[in-house]
């Protein structure tokens, strides 16, 4: 499985002075494609414009967008390089907090690498998508005047890993709903074509025949008695 990787060095440059920091717009790092690679806004690898002119007790914020304008899936990785020895004392006076969607992913003094001593995957981006980080820089209130007018630099290295189409797991297709089972049709009973006996009609006929015979018997008996009476 081959994956193509590119890296870009970003500079977090801090400068302490008595001047006030100016408001700035959000910065962004955009991955275009293999030919153009990266585009920066502002047009500089120092994306932390609001971290200039710092004073003791200052809290500065900055928003950075990481974009993928290519047609490929890409992974974003971040590593923080060790700081120079002469910058450690100044950077120790500052704490940087990185939040993504309200969740802290980094809180360290700037002389520390934290969990980014080695490359850490921070996000997989779909084609033409982006995510943002909210950065907050807190300057110690106890920082002495000996640091006024001094600056320090922190190096961030962002690595892009472009994922080929065949390396991307396909999105699962929705399962088709199961067809409901058809109810079993009742078995058809075979019906005999022979004509069934008409039992009701036969019973009525028997009663009529019986009644007729009984009436005939009574009539014969009555006539017979009548004849005997006449003969006497």
C-alpha cells in the first residue's frame, strides 16, 4: 500500500514588546494537490500574527483552518520540533492551548512538545473539506521585564499523507429491507362431484307417506265399522 507524503514547516514566532497586538483574520493552510501542494493565508508560513507585541498577563487567541482542496482523501499529521536552548526561558513563561470543536487537544508551556514530539495524526479530511483549531496563548503575569523586546520561535511541522482511492475503505451500502414473508395459502379441498342426498326432502316425503297411510287406515276402519252397524 503506497501513500504519498509531503511536509511543510510552520513558524510560531512570538515577540514581546510594549506595543499592543493588532486584531487579525483567521489563518489557513490549504493542501491543493501534488503539483501546487500548499497555499498559506496570510502569504507567509508564520500563521500566528496575533501572537506579537505580547505583555505579561496577556491572553491572545488565533483561529487556524486546515483545508483539503484536492480530490483525494488526506491525513493531517503534526509534530512540534524541540525549541532552541536560548529560547527556553522565554517560552517557559507562556502556555499554549489548542482546541478542536471545544475539546482541548494540547495544553503545554511553549518550551514543551507535549504529545507532538513525534508525528501525530490529527485529522483525516475528505476531498474539499476543512477543520479549524482555536489557539489560546496565555502569558504569565510574573514574567519579568528582562524579557521585554525579545522574541522566540517554535517550529511546527505539518505532514500531509495523500491516500490513493484504492486505499480508502468504501462507504457501506445501506442494507435492503427484508421482504415480509407471504402467508401460506390454505390448501384447497377436493370436492366430490357426486350429488349429495337431499336428506331434508326425503324426511318430509316419508312423513307425508306415513301420514297418508295412517289417514287411509283410519278411513278404512271407519267405513268398516259403519258397514257393521248397518248390517246389525
